[in-house]
């Protein structure tokens, strides 16, 4: 009879630990997912800024080339 009680308690504790570990793993995964989404958003903002800066540089270069052409005439 004691073996059955001890076995039931061990089974219960095993399931409890397994459940707690699953919850912990899921929580960590959600935290990592949130962190990665924040990093992605920051990188997308940085990419947009870099593209805008390149557009401005291209316009300045084109204006400089136009001014040089006009001065050459």
C-alpha cells in the first residue's frame, strides 16, 4: 500500500515539475520572441534612415554634377 502512495506522489510530483518546466520554457520563448520583434523593428527603422540618407546623398551628388555642368557651359 505504501508503494502505491509513494508511486502516486512521485508521479504527481513528476507531472508538476514537467508542467512547471513547460510553462517556464514557454515564458522564455515569448520573452525571446518579444525581444526579437523589438530588434527587428529597430533594424527596420535603421534601414529606413539609411535609405533616406542615401537618397539625400544621391540628390546632392546629382545637384553637384548639374552645377558643375552648368559652370562648364
